[in-house]
C-alpha cells in the first residue's frame, strides 16, 4: 500500500481521496478549506496543515484543483521542491493543455514522472469510483498511475503523450455542449410544432438524431431516468463548469488554428446563460433559455 498526498479536496477531490483510503492507502490531504481536511480525516485519511507537509515523503501526489493557474502555482511553489525521489504525480484537474505540458516538463526536469488525468463522470462518478480517466503521459508513467486510477474510476484510457488527456477532455466536452444545445433546440421546436416530446424521444432515440445528451441526459424531464431535468436541473454538471471547459476548448482551437464555429456558438450561448444567473444550475437547463423562458 502507498502513502499518498492529495491536494484539493472539493466536490470531486474529497470522494476520490476517500476511495483511495477505502483501497487501503495512507492518504494525507490538504485543502485551503480546513473543513475539507476534517472530512477526509473523518473518513479514515489524515489532514495535513500545508501542501509541503501533505507531499513530504509520499509515493504519489494527486491534485484536483479548480483551474490551470492553481495547478501551475501549487506545483511550482509548493510541490516540486518538496518531494522524495521517485514520487509519481497525477493531476486530475481540468486545465489547459499548455499548462499541463509545462508542469509535466518542470516535473521531468527534476526527475519526476507525471500524468495529466482529467475525469468525466461528475460527483456521482467520483463517489461511486466509476470515473472515466483520460490520461496523458509517457507509457511508464501511465503504467505506474493506472492501479491508483482504477481505484477511483472504471474506464482508464491512455490518450497519448503529455497533455493529451486534457486535449481529450476538452474535445469531448465541446462535443457534449454542441450535442446538448442541439437536443434543446429540437425538443423546444417539437413542443411548438405540437409534437409530443415523448414521441420525438421514441423516434429519435432509435434514429440518427440519437446522442448521449438525449438517451442518458435528456433536457426534457420524464424521458430518461438519469437526467438532471428530472430534478429541476439540480447539478450534475453546472453551466459554469461547462462554460469553463468551452473557454479551454476555444483557447486551444485558437492556438492550433482549428475551425470550431459551433464550439464558439456554444460558448456564447453558455456565457449568456451563465450571465443570466444560471451558473450553478445543471448545463442541460439551457433548454429554458432556448425555449425563451429565461
Ligand atoms: P471544487 O471547487 O469543489 O474543489 C476544488 C478545491 O480545491 C476546493 O475545495 C478548494 O478549496 C481547493 N483549492 C483551491 N486552491 C487550492 C490550493 N492552492 N491548495 C489546496 N486546495 C486548493 O471543484 P471540483 O468540482 O472538485 O472540481 C475540481 C476539478 O475537477 C476542476 O478542474 C473541474 O473542472 C474538474 N471537474 C469537475 C467535475 C464536477 O462535476 N464537479 C467533473 C469533471 C471535472
């Protein structure tokens, strides 16, 4: 069993760290909010008082932080200079590809292996240990990270070299945003055309219009069991998080001169939705704005 330093014990990080405790590891956690450290301690882990104490003499460091600037700062100022030889580094935060590559390069220069391993599956997946991990890094780093990722997730995919985990995450979420808006437009139009949405679902769920956004997460309530629309758009995955990821995908598109006109439109629509005060509701709630009800 390993000794693990886990930094960032928020909505995702805390249940992920608890799953590592359940797997039998010694898990030391640090979060800027002391309450989160206490919650880890209550679940059998230990709360560290600083990042440096958290990563001292550990076999593995896992980070689950809000965004790129947090990851960059925490690694360069408080992690990389405080590690024992051979410590493996896994960053599970969703951040931009360039920062992921830069931090991994800094780690490599000091002799440490690192993978970017962003997740999909949300807080329910984090709690149930069924997350999907998209992993970027060298084969050897992936091989070392995999057993730990399997204790927090169900599907572990090695996407390629450093930064490709983040690339996969932003490409996937750009598709999801576009698909979801497509579902919202079609279902809202069906309502106006006098077509029963249950009938549209029965037809399109078995036709070429089908997508995950429809058959797992339909923005119209009562059609799919797992959808946030059934619980008045309580998240789930917030509109603010979707807007963050669309910002990452549009920035990446600009950097590599990729044409993403629908990604740009999705970003604009989610920005408008969030600006109207809907940042903390589920992203599929954008159907209300598309219906003209927001
Ligand atoms: P969160 O805001 O709940 O948690 C982030 C935690 O990091 C907070 O508890 C905060 O106090 C802590 N933190 C910030 N700076 C810190 C520092 N310097 N040192 C220690 N702790 C620090 O966010 P979350 O929902 O857990 O998301 C974490 C990451 O996972 C984000 O990058 C997000 O985009 C990604 N993600 C979230 C979801 C989701 O459904 N919530 C799904 C997939 C991916």
